[in-house]
């Protein structure tokens, strides 16, 4: 019974629940970013580079062997470097999309912080001086 009590206490801690929520939200956010890359960013990029599909690029090390009916007797061996290149490009685009999103969020937060830091009765000059002071603090 003590083990069950300890497990319940562990599972009900805020950190574990926050972690579970974070994982669920991360999975949903991953789907959004994947759709952004594959459905929004990749079509214009593919058009720009002439419709090249990197996934078909490979180096054949051993050709497959077929019988007279066309059935594969011995499968071929190939290095599919095109799939790797496509994955690397997808990763770069996902990282870029997330970077741009985080930058936008940080800009919004900075504007909110500056707006909250200024007293309502401060003059325009005082507000500008406070902004300059805050900028100098960050540098």
C-alpha cells in the first residue's frame, strides 16, 4: 500500500502533469509544423528548384535479380542518399519555421513588457527615456 501511495503522490505532482500536457501539445504542434513544411513551404520550393524530388536519388550497389515472369528473386541493394537529403531539408525548414515563430512570440512579449512597464501617467518623454533605459540594460 505504501508503494501505491507513493506512486499516487508522484503521479499527481504538478511536474508530471505538466510534462504529460507538454508531450500531448508537442505532438499536436509537431503535426502543425509538419503540415506547414510539407503543404506550405515545400510546394513553392519544389517549383523554384524545378520540381526535383530528392527521395529518388540513390546509388545502386547491387541490382535486383528478376526471373522470366518479372518476380524478384534477389532484391537489390542501394544507398538512398536522396531520402537523407530530403529529411535534412525538411528538418532545416522545420527548424526555420520554429525559429521564426519563437522570434515573433518574443517580439510580442517584449512589446507587452515595455507597455506594462510604463506608468499610465508618464509623459511621452518619460516613456521614451524608460525604453532607452530598458534597451541599455539588455545590452
